[in-house]
């Protein structure tokens, strides 16, 4: 249909836990889209991914209909889980907060591949390694 | 001893940070430390009227938005800003903005955008929560806007509905290509169509449309399927001449690409209703219809959007 796009919003929210409160309500409410419809569909599609942050990229059309696609979890979330740390380092120059192995890095890069601007796992590993470094996570 | 301030029920502080696209991930990550419910990322986009009406994310700063329970006292703001300042980013961040947000019934608030609409002489599209008593001769479609295009709020939907109102007679057969919410298929039934076939390449839209048709007691006269014309045609008998009215509301590019198949599906004496394009593309689409064997082109417009009605002769010359 004449999909003239009004807005694009990516919500980075915990799988299975979308509800009308912020950030969902405040991001989608002003566009007049059916928030409960989004929450139901998102929760249904992510219910087997509990504990992960699963981004949803929502396209909002001129007539206030919408659709969304799920993305891979943020690299920072995956790295933190792999390193077993609570949060990243405020300053990677001062502090190493944890580490991941090259095998873990490869695993994360492979998972993230569909959302990265490359088809090459080695290249993707470099991107993820950069994120790790900036979070204070060392690659061993 | 002073602990963190008690949250104020129903009050939120929304935090907005503008960041370079390459830095969005780290900024979102830092914000999610204070806002475990998650963050919203609003990229800069370009949505000019290209022929697909697609969208392009631009390499310009994006807004990263999070909300925390109010209050967010000055020392916590300072701590957050320090955290952001220490992130190893590629480009400087914009100022951190704070906005007080009162809780609202977000699950219902969006409904204020939808009101009952009268279209043409006798069509009424109403939100399902707005009761309406139909007057004699009126055709009423009840629709909950959702995850498929066709809420009745777009000019192209209205143009197609008006054309259907002019052309559907009791007993007309209809093919709806790119049905979205199913609004056109349902309206065709309400206007007297005997049977409607409705297609969408998006299985999700087909599910929404099927539900909408059931809600309107129109399900029995509409056959929905995932697919399109051409190779993706889902039914056994070929589409040639299968409907007295073929309606398509997608985009200029899609309508042009599908034109030969669309025209072929129109039964002799029938018509094609096509929309989803703007003035610039109207002459080209009318010409395609002519080359595909449809004549008597009529173009109508609503705002920027145009609609073509073209007919197949009763007897082929």
C-alpha cells in the first residue's frame, strides 16, 4: 500500500516485557499508533528470548498504521553477558571491567552479522571488538 | 542517611541525548543503566516522495530517549552526564535534555487520532470503539487501526473507497492486490460485492485483514491469501479476467511493475482502480494502463495523492 513513512523508531527493550509505560508509550503515543497491538505482537514474538534486550525497529506510516522487525540484541548487552559483568566501564582508559574470549567474540559477531554493514565475520569481529574496548571489556 | 528519592507515582523524567549514529549504541547502553525499561532510538530519516515511498536512515545525529521515574534530582543528573561525558565516543554529544512527563493512559491515548469518517456518499469508516447506527443505504466498515496499512486515514485509501463506491454493484467480483488491513475488501462487500479475493505479500497483514473482515461479518465473502499477481499467485485457476473490479493501492513503482498482470485480471467490461502514487507519476501510470489494454482512464486526486480508474472493453477488438 502507499507506505509513506511518518517516522522510524527503534525500541531497545527487554524481551517479552513491552507495556504502554515509557519508553514505549512516550515513543509511540504521539504518533497515534495502537500501542497495545505493538506490545502484544512484540511480547509474543520475543517470549522465548526472556532476559535479552531485543530491539524492535518500528516503521510508522502516514495513516498511523505500523509494522516492526526485530533486530539482534545490542552488542553491548551481548558482551556484558558474555563477560559476566553488570555494566560497562565509565572510562575504558582507567578501568577494565571484564573480558571475553576470541571464541565468544566470534559467537557475538556471528549473531550480530545480519544487522552489521558487512557479511564478513572477521570484519564483524573487529566492529564488536571496538565496542568491547570502549566498554572496558578486554578480548583475550 | 539519605537514600535515593522515592519515585513520584505517575511522573516521569524523559532524558534525550543527541548522538552520532556510530555512538548511539554506547549512549543507549549508558542510558539503559538508569532506565532498565529500555530506550527509544529515533534516527534521522529521509522520506521524500520516491517511487517506492521508502525510508532511508541518514548518517546524521539520532536522538536516544529514555525515561525514569521522577524525580531525577540534580546530583543524579550530574552523575548521568558525567557517565555520558566519559564514554569513548567518536563525536561530541549534544546537550542532555530533560522533560517532565505526566503519566497518561498510553494504551488508550492513541485512539484520539481516530474519528468516524464519511467517505463518498454512503461509506462510513468508524473505529470499533465508536458506536454508530447506520442510516438506510449506508455501508459501514468498523476498523481498529493496527499493524497493516489501510486505516482509512490516508488519502489513497479514501480515493480507492470512493472509486469502489462508484463502481461496485450488487454481485460484483473484486480482486484486492496489497490488501493491508483489508479495508478495501471489506468495503467492497459492504457495498454489495458478491465475492472478493484479497492478497498481500505480507502474511502479517493477511492475518490482520482476516480478523478485520470477521469483525465486520464480511469474512464469508472474502478469500484472503498471502501472495501477489504473477508467480506469487496463490490460487489454482489463473488470474486472467478473474474479477470485474481489480483494486491496487501500493506505490507508483509497484503499480507500474504489476500493470500487465493487473490489467489482465480485469474481466471484460470491468475496471482497474489503482492508487498509491502522486501527480508526477500519474501520466506514466495512465499510459501503462493504456498499453496494457485498459481505456477510458479517469484520474482523481486528494491532496498530493492520485487514483486511476481504467476500463477493459466489454468485447476485445
